[in-house]
């Protein structure tokens, strides 16, 4: 297989950062117990993560190709390895906030570099969208595993214990492994270089000129609302399981793995399906089922709560069936993000992939922060079920934006402004 080692490296990089980044939902629950803070206070963890991603992406995206994708990834892995090994010695909400700021800053470099690298090792639109989905599916696998790794370090006999911080020793070891694998992999980055390199201000100007494109603007709307939707559910599902469905702390975290597992499976399947079918039709069908699942699950959860008389659920056999059903929304949401990212990237020349990846990360981060803050505040003041009903709004906005995006992408292809001229994505 061509580029096997670098592909494995990209998979592992995404895998380890999935465990770090998307542990935020687990950590939100644990921090409430350990440091005795409110939902609205702990909701800032998502912005600490996402805004650091956005800021670093904005600062670095204009010259990421000058640094080099491989060097940028190695820098990020080395930095976060050090942070992980230091984390068990810290205490307090502020240190957790700084942890996620560090993770976000490092992931900005990783994501820009991974997205740029995919363009370097693929030769067609269909190969690009397929590899993008496979890479994102590994991200999902990392999230699933994190939901089972963190509970291994929780001291259930000592509520409020900070023993869970020792998980970062393990995460640090995995990050070091990813560093070594990437260091020994080769990546030809010559195609990402511009023939006449400009200065940093000129590169920033090129990035903002991308924003003048209607295709890019509508894409940004799609990316923003998708991540708003996904993170509003993912970040608060462990707390929803604990506070609404009355599951125990460990069980709440482990049950949240169903969402991440369904996302990983959905993206793996999308990597196969989107080679054959029109991506817009697939994504609109997915969004329809996502909305239907919300409208089905929330009333069923209310019915369960009306009939439940116990004080808490600690055994898997006692978990209500509906707790297994709602997280399956990840299966139908999964294909959206990698598909639209692939469409926009494969519609631009390769030297612009680094710039576009930066914009993707910035607006995705803004969407994630917005979703988590809104959901956290609705959760605290109006309850978890109302908070998850909120997800219907971005589903509707996203469906409309995708239709507009497809029309603009077809116009872009017919104007022969794409990097791959042979065919459009189906």
C-alpha cells in the first residue's frame, strides 16, 4: 500500500488527540465532583480547548507550509507529551483549563498538518474523501477508548478524589509513541509549497481572500453548525447520563462511549459508501434520521423518568434501553463533517490546503465552544432534555446550508477551478 507508514502515523496522531480532546465530556463530569464547581463554571472547559485551537490556527495557518506539516506535528506531540506527564502533579480547575488550552493549541497544529498531508498522499477526489473518513474514524475510535480508559483511574470509593489525573501518564506514553512513529516516517511536502513564497502578511491576505469565496463562506456555515451540534451532545452526554438518567459516575462515562463508537462506525462506513453515492443525498438522509432520533428519544426518556422510582443505576443490566438508543445519533451525524471538509479541500489547489485547513479549524472551534456553552447553560437552567432538544435547530440550519453548498460546489467544478478536474465527488 502506498504511503502506508505515514498513513499509520496520521491515524495514530488523530487517535491520541481524540482521547485528549474529547475527554472534555468526561472531565466536565469529574471536575464537578472533584472541585465542586457548577455546570456553568465547568462549561468553560470547551472554550478553553476550542478557542486555543482557533487562536493558534489563525496565527499559524498562514505559514504552516513554511514550517512543514511533519515538523508541526512533531512539535505538537512533543509539547503535549510534557504536559501529560506534568498533569498528575497539578490541582484545581485552573490547571484543567490550562490543560485543555494546551491540548487545543497542539491539536491545531496536528489537524492542519493532517488535513494538508491527506492532500499530498491522495490523487483523486474519491480517494481524498475516503481517506478523510478513515482518518476521522480513527478519531472516533480514540474517543471510544477514552471513555473506558478514564474510568480505570476513578476511585469510586472516594468521591471527589483526584486519582483520575493519573490517566495522563498513560496518555503521555501514547503521545510519545506517536512522536516516534512520525519521526521515522517520510512525507514529501514539495507539492504543498508555493512556487514563489510570499511573506507572512501576504499569506494572511490569501487566507482572508478565501473567505470572499461564496463556496468557502457557505462551507464555514456548515462546519460551524455541525461542530456546534456534535459538541453540544458529546460534551454533555456523560452529565446527561448522570443527572437525567440517574446512572452512576463510571457508568455515565462508559455509556457515553456508545455515541463515540457510533460516530467512528459511521465514518468508517461513510468511507465506503461515499465512494459510490452522491454525498449530498447521503448527508441529508443522515440529518433527517438525526432529527427523528431526537424527537423519538427525548419523550421516551421522559416516560422512563416518570416511571423510575430508584435512587441511581450502577449496573449495566439496569440501564434503560433508551439510554442505548439516543447515542446512536452519532451513526447518522458521523459522515457530515469529514465529507464537507473533503469537498472543500479537494475543490482548492494543494498549496491552499493549509490555509483552508486553518479556516476549518478556527470556525469548527468557534462552533464547538458555542454549542457547549449554550448547552451547559440550558442544561443548568432548564434541564438536560430541553438542552438536547436544542440540537434540532443546528440540524435544520445544516440541512439548508448543505444544499446551497452543493450547488456552489457544482458551479465551482463546472468553472474548472478545482484541483482535481476529472470528476466531481459522488
